[in-house]
């Protein structure tokens, strides 16, 4: 099971709902007691979430149940998304730059898979 895929799916659900109601990251973060940056990390799937935060998100996102944002099963992954992007000679890249390149490579791989 890929934990990262679960957190990414959760993050996408949070972001979709937040935009649908509509609220800003700042508003929701304030309601749940986190920084805007932490909420952005949750929405990206790069920050783990505690149960009390899921319950607070449920309330802040005006949901009846946390089941509306928590994945019910592990998301399926394509082979391309399971592959680790390796960086050689890129030790000067920041974490954000490496994440950008990784996402770019994965999206290009997915577009090639569809052809």
C-alpha cells in the first residue's frame, strides 16, 4: 500500500471541497488551528493528518461526515507514479524544485501512457 497515494487522495478531496463551498486556505486553516502552509501541504498530500484534524476539517468544510473526504480504500496507482524520480547532479535544487521536477516527469509519463 502506498501511504503517499492515500494522503494525496485525501488532500485532493479537501481542496475540492474547500473550493466548492468556497473558502480560502487561510479561512479553513484558521478554523482548524493550522497555518495556511500546513493546509496547503495537506492538500498536496505531503503532510500527514491527525484524527482530530480530520474532524476539524469535516466541520470547517461544512460536511456531515469525515467519510466524504477520507478515502475508503487505497487508491490505485499506475506504474509511472510508483517509479521514483532520481536526481543526479541536482544536489543544489531545493525541495520545492525537486518536487516540481518530479511532478512534471510523472505528468509527462502519464500523458505518454494514455497514447
